[in-house]
C-alpha cells in the first residue's frame, strides 16, 4: 500500500468526490472547494491530505489538519476526513492512514493529536486514542478524542 499526498496522485478528483459526498456537501461547500483544498493540502505540515493506493487504485483518505471542530478552535492539529471506500473496508486501510497521520504529526513535533467521531470511538480507542469528552457537530453528538502521536 502506498500512502502519499492526494495532490501527488492522479486520483484527486475521485477522492474529492468521495469526501464531498460524505461530509463537505453537508457543510455547504461546493465540489470545487473540496478539490481546491486537496490540491493545496500537500504538507508536510498541516493541512496534508493523504490517499492510500494499491495497484493504482485509491482505497481511502485521511488528513492532518489545522482545525476541524468549529466548537474547539483551541485544539490543533487534527486527524480528519478518514474515509475508506466500501470495497476496501476492514482491510487495514484506515489503520494505515491513521498511523501515517500520527507519524507525520510526531515528525513535526506535535505533543497531542485530536479527532472527533460520531460513531467510530471504539475503532480509535483500539488504536490508542483516548476519549476527551463530548461535543456537538452539526446538531449531532460526537466524541472528542486525542492521542500522543
């Protein structure tokens, strides 16, 4: 599996469409905004949007981002936008993407990395993340979590 910045991949339009359909459209963003973010999010510091590929096929994405939860502008950086295409779920793709974001955050000297999730707290807890409380995002409860990169 190859993990690299989305902007260095020929799959940017496909990843943008997946992210837009999953989250960005609900936030009122146009597909062109999603694509522009991915083109600019090349790292090494946040934001850095990554894609996992195998055999030239995009499997999933994750982002090391500066901000992600509007109610918590005091926290940074964030693991955000973890999304694996349905055909590749339960094959370790999300775990590899999360590990790569953690590695990048550690290499940048960050002491803590944050995320929020609406329904995957057990997935992240099994990978070393700790719950830090509850927040509301777009009218829904989410779990705030953190880890040492």
